[in-house]
């Protein structure tokens, strides 16, 4: 596909509109590029609400030529149209690296923040070690300073996290809940089910459609993520707190409207299965809520 055709069809690179669940975001509505002028820490709670209101108007500049692969309105990925329906792990790894190449064009500073990169990777390693599972491919955790409030699991073990996560979390357990959710997507290899939907041109809406499937996939990633946190020694209540926080700011951003149709579990109720799960887990003393390192980096970023 040539660049002109691609640009004519739509925005290239990171979409300002939520790309639904296809890239397995932690939250379907918060993959937003935002202006940086309002983002002082003092004004943060209000800023989150305001920015969500206006983020849709703040379109990123299309600057690259990549072939967007979409299933209806869902963005599946870039430059992967030739991937077979049942790709090998190696093909998935290569597909994931292509997505990182695109992300690096959008954000040339990707992974340049060594201290946050190391901190996030250490957390990911501890979660993965506690899982007792071996993913099909090595996990690679990337860190972007682009002001987006989300996280993404991409095919082939690639995960993109954002410095902005320090803004949207109050303590380490909340931050770890995001990383654990993305690792769960990789352990479940959720890309494949959506990729197969794309190959079959499955309907997005309606019962049994891709959106309904996505809600289940996201709920399963929440549950596995909470279990990973507990196994690795972090307090899974951090995930519950974060979902409640998202809901609070989500309602503000929607001017009081309580929820929306989404690729993710219903915002107001997203914490409920995790609360039920926590109620069944054996008591474990000393679960981590936060750490001096988290506080130090939150102050800095
Ligand atoms: Zn997710």
C-alpha cells in the first residue's frame, strides 16, 4: 500500500481514538495522546478528567507510512497483513517487533528512560517468575514517555508501558496491577484469538461478536493479573483500587454518564470479580502496597 492511500484512509500511527481491544490495552478509553502543558502534578486529578474530555480532538500528526490492519473499527496492528491464520511463535515475535518499530517512529525516545525501564522490567520479571509459566516467547517490556494513560500488550511478547503510569497510580500495587494485566495477555497469547477473528472477518458487535469476546479476554487478563500479583507478593487490592479510580475519572470525563459500550469489562463493575477472587485467596501477610522506589520515581515523573 502506498502512503497516499494509507493516509487517505485514516490516521497512521497511534490513533487518538481508542482502538478498542485489539492491542490489548489495560483500558479501552485511555489510550490518548495529550497536551503536556496542563500536566502539573498539582492539578493532576482535574487534568485527567479534562484531558479525557478533549483528547479525541487532539489528533496525532500522521507522519509515517504503515499498513493498518483493521477488523472493522478495531485496529489489529501494522504491516502484518501477510501473517498466516495460525502463525508460529517466531512469526508472532517478528510481527511484535514490527509493532515496536512503528511505536519507535512515533516515539524516538522509546526505552530511553533507563531507570523507569529497569524498574518496570524488574517488576515484570518478578511477576513472570511467580507465574511458574513460560510464555511462548520472551517478554520485552518497553517504556514510552508519550503522554498516554494506558499500557499495551502486542504480539510476540512485546509490552509497551508509559511513564504516565506514575500519574495515574497512587502506589506500587496499583502500578503493578497494570503490568500484571499485560503479562497475562501475553501468557494467554490473546493476540491469536483476535488474529483469527480478523482472518475470518468476524462481526464486531452482537452476541458472540469480537467485542463480547474482548470483554471476556480482558476480564480473564484481570483475573490472571491479580493472581500473579498475589503470587509475586504484591497486594492485589491495588487492581481493585485502580479500577475504582478509573471509574471515578471516567464518570467525570463523560460528564456524569456512568459507562459506555466497550471492549473492556463494564467500568463500574470491573473490580467485582477481582474483589471476589481476593476474598477466596488464602491470607498472606506482608503483601506489598508500595515501595520507596515507586515513591521516588512518582515524584520524578
Ligand atoms: Zn487488556
